[in-house]
C-alpha cells in the first residue's frame, strides 16, 4: 500500500496554483514539494501546513492506493 498525492495536484489545478505558489503559501521547503512529487514520505507537520494554506483536510490532498 502506498500514499498518492494526486488529489493535491488536482486541487492546485482547480485553484489555479503552481507548486511554487503552494510552497510559498504553506511556507514549506522545495525539498518537501519534491518529496510530494515523488510520492515519498513527508511529515504530518508539512501536510497540515498544506491543508491550512489550502483550507482543506488531509482527505482532500492524499489517498492510499493498494499496490
């Protein structure tokens, strides 16, 4: 089982935002954005910053996928 952040990327498109915009608005590092892009592990602190910046919940930006 793995985590997918496809919902996050779709949400950014809906909000007409780029990854750089998210980085600045959520005050997260470019390394965190890169990890999200690769589907790597990311801390819950970063995920909560993203949710706060986008006014959404964790369920709105990520999902689990069976391999």
